[in-house]
């Protein structure tokens, strides 16, 4: 079991929903997908690299025949997979603080969901519906979501400077280099081993 | 298309695990045992095949009973969950996996019902798609950069940090010359392998917490 690789934590959760409520959840997800500004809080949280919700209708668990007994459930199920930086407690706290109302709109249709506030009940619920990861890979274990965003900013700024450096005078380069340093100075944090947090 | 966000694809696959009471240990345990020995760094199968940002494999034993008055129910099969965030086209990604790490795929999925093996690439892709679930909402913090582009950017970020620290207050002509040499060297370096931690850096001491 390995929920953690480098600076990323893999969370899996599954919650049951009455089938009629699935329609409401799907409509909300469609809205979130089409109206990108509604994802602003998720983007601003800035410690989620990738996350997804998957609704499995009660009779749509994958069925391949060949002796498999088909799953016919009474509930639809909502699967949630997240790849985030930091500890489980930090994540749930921030998730509940920043996204509280939106989380309620997503999970309030799941059975026994207590709401994201107070956070103690929310944490108990997540702990109950979470299941552990057996194998977890990341192509860049040394980096957080913010490191990735910063690295791309540094790369783009460097590419611009390289174009100019090949054809300008030393004095012009000096000015351009100074501007480059000002541009990237907030994006040069070191990547590497994750800090140990208890 | 809900499975895709920008150029990143969110693939979710649930493959039913063989339920054979005569198997010892059971197939789900055999998968878990194999996964426990699989390297997670640059030797990982997902590092050897192209296009994986992050991926996980999970044995899902059952659905969760959240307590009364909810109804308690159970799955007929255990499922192997494969969740991956990968570059571009799904067929290309799956055939890339099949070409690069066929032995690992067979060792893991041979415990799943109906798995045809990777020897027949078409049947393998068809099987994976039959077990695929459509993602309802897929979020990606960075959705327009491939794995190699990201690894290159992280390498650049580290190198630029060092260059700036080492070239403070330098005379412009020399700075320009050394900058162009630095860029040439950086561009000639290979893209780091996926799954590597990057170079070990000396610990900085003397911070205010010490």
C-alpha cells in the first residue's frame, strides 16, 4: 500500500447515491465543466495536480462476460480520485474551508454525507469511504502543483530571453536579463525531497 | 469530452478480478503482492512507457457501507482500478504501454476476468476500453503540457536558479557570453527520466528554525 509518492498523495473514495440524485450531481458537474470560472476555487487551491469524479450508474459496473457475475446494485456510486500535495489533514481542512459550499453540492446527494462543516464530521465520513492505493506512480515526484506551474513560467521566460540574447548588444542583454530575473524570481523555489510532516 | 482536459486524458478503468475459490493465494492478493514489489521511480513500468503524468493501481475490494439507514450491499466482483493522467490519444497511450511493458501488464491483468493478454494488441486495447468508465469531471492544474515538456521545464527551473545565484553582479558582455554557453549546455542535456527525484542538493543549514 502506498498512498504517497514523493510530494503527492493519492486519495480514492467511493460513496453511494440514490439513482434519482445522480441526475442532480451530473447536472452540477456539467455546469462546472462548461462554466470554467466555477472551477476557480479548485485552481486557486493550488495543491491539486489532478482530480476526477466518476459516476457509476448502478447497472454499469464494467461487465466482460466470461463467467463474471454482473453487478446489479441498488445505488449509483460516486468515485473520487485526487492527487494532491501535503498531508491528508491539510488537504481535507483546506478543501472544506475553500470549497465547502461546492463540496456540499457534490456530496450532499451521497448517503449519510454530513456536510463539509464542521470539518470533524466531514473527516470521519471521508475516512470511512476512502480506500487505499496499492501502487502509485508520478513522473515528477519532486514537484508540487505550484512547482509545475512555476517551472513552465521559468521555461517560457527563458525561451524569450534566449531569442533576444542571440542578437542584442551586451548593454541590451543586461537590461533584458534583469527583467528576466524580476519575472522569474518568484518561481525559483527548490524542488527535492518532501519535508517530513507529523 | 469529459475524459479530456486540454491535452491531458483522464483514463479510469475497472477490471473485474477473477473470483476462484481454489486459487491460493486469491487473485486479488496475487495482484497486491505483485504491485508491492513494483518499483515506483525511474524503473517503474509507467516511466518506461511514454505519456504518464500520474497513475495508480488499486484493488477495490467492495463498495463502502456508510451506515444505517443506508442499504448495505456488496459487489459480486473485486475490481482492479487503473486511474491514469496521460498525454493525448488513448489508443496511442495503451499501445505504448503494451509495447514498452508487456510483461508487467500481463502479470497484473492476467488475474482479471476476460483479459486477452498484450500479444494481441488490438484485443488488449479493446478489453481496456470495455472496462473503461467515463470521467464525469476531470480537473488538471496544468492541462497543456506533455510529460517530456514538464520534465524539461523542471530541469530548466533548477538550472536557472543556480545560474542566477552564480552570476550576480557580473559585467554585461561576460554575462551574455556565459548565458549563451549555459543555454547551449542546457539544451544539449537529455530530458530527465520520468520518476526521478532530480539531483541531490546539499542541505542548507542555518535557517531560523535551527
